[in-house]
């Protein structure tokens, strides 16, 4: 799925990938917990995906990411409520 409207969010994810590859752990932690990922409008977690199946896959993967962040102890506390939103949405897909 290529959408020009998602380029800023894609760039955030690409930066995170680069930081992992460069083993810049502190910079990675800073960016993975930053407003570009978890802030308000325009943040990665708030993208609108019209296709229901693609939206569900995205939300499932965001929950996996948050779980990994929790297990590695790099999760800021402000992100936990976002996980609840995703889980609530995923429950609605199953109905």
C-alpha cells in the first residue's frame, strides 16, 4: 500500500530502522518513545487506513510493538493507554 499521505509516518519508521542498524540504542529509545510515534495528529500510531483488513494488521502489529517495548523496558508510561485503544479496536474487528 503506497500512499503519499503516509510519507511522514513512513520516514519515522525508516529512521527507527536506521537507528537499530547503527546500534544507536539511546537515540532509538528516544525516537521510539517520541511524539512522532505516539503524539497527536500525524503521529505514526494515528494514521488512518481505509482498508479494514490493512487497518487490522496495522493495529495488531502496533500491539506487538508495544508488547516488545514493554518486555524490553523501553516503553514510556504514556503509551500504555494507546495499547488499550488498539486492543479495543481489535475486539471490534472480531464482532
